[in-house]
């Protein structure tokens, strides 16, 4: 990998670091996988490039637009080479970010999107699509203010261009309300054309219809999946692994 940090960029990053108070102490993990690579402390390893952030982020995700990271009250987007592209001052403390299909930030008091600003939805998780903002409060799946499905949904994803809300033992698609069975011990999930779940014994690969296609054994803490970048995993020893979408090891 080649380091792409330029002297001018280092100066800019130092300035931006002052805009992310307390982030160094409050980052939840020293290593975080994202589609295309990983972040270790404040160093980003993404698609063969290496560059520095002003401080370790609270959360991060990648999309075709670049790398999106959040600090307690700041949302920052970077290009693949580390060039700062956009910055948003958030109206409340950030909790998480999902950049795919479109970026949405989970705040302590709602959800924040580029186009709509702050929405005071009590969301546990959300996915922003061209069709609207889908979110769950742990009691139902909503699209904006429209209640769609009842259920204790913990995660909201887009699988094969359909919204999929995940409960402990089932997933429900919208529209259509098609249900698929899930392993009850899953604790993390991501998706591309198919669904990938982390369980205490490994990665479970399910197709869009819910059929189990493969299992990659191991003890993992994080997962990030992308249709072109494959599957990225962080194991319980802090090591990053990369697999194909068919759960074949690449290194």
C-alpha cells in the first residue's frame, strides 16, 4: 500500500482535529472495518490508499461518494485519497452513520440527512433510499411518519433493492411483507445483493430469499459488505480479514 498523505493535507488535518473535541478518548474501537478496508485509530486503509483522519471516528462507512465518518457533533466526508470533500456540523450528538444506499446519521435525538436535516424520529436503526427514509424504533418499521410493519426490528438494510427489517428470528421485506428466517443468535448484519450475518460461530451468508448459501467459521466482531469490494471482517483478536462475496479468503 502507498501512503497518499501530502504535507498540505497534514496541515489541514491538524486544523480539522481541533473541530472534533474528545473524539480520541470516545472512539468505541481502535480498529473499524468499512467496505474497502479498515480504520485503525485515525489511519484509514481504503482501496489501497492510506491517509490520516484528524482523530479516531465514532463510526464510519463508505459509499460511491467516498468515506463518511462521524465525530460527536461533526459529519465529515473524504475522497478515496483522503481529500476532505464535505463537512456538516450536526445539531445533536452522533451515534452512528450508514452511507448506503444514501447517507443517514443516527443522533441522540433523531436522524439527520443531507437533504432533510434533522428529523426527530426515535430510531434505533435506519436506511435512506431514493424512496424515502426507513427506520425502526424497536416496535415497528416506518417510512418517514408512515407505520408500515409491526415488529421489534433491530436493523434496517437494503437487500437486492428491497428494504429488509431484521428482528431476532426473522427478516421482513418491504414492500410485499415477505418473511425470511434468521439464526436467532445474530448480532451484526450487512448486505449487498445478499444478506450477511455475524453469529458467535461465524459469518452466515443468506440469499435474498433467505436460503443459507455458506458459513465462514470464526469469532468476529465487525462486518462490512460491498457488492464490488467483498466482505471485510474484524476478528476477536483485532485482525482484519477480507473475503469474496462467496466467503472465500483473499488474504
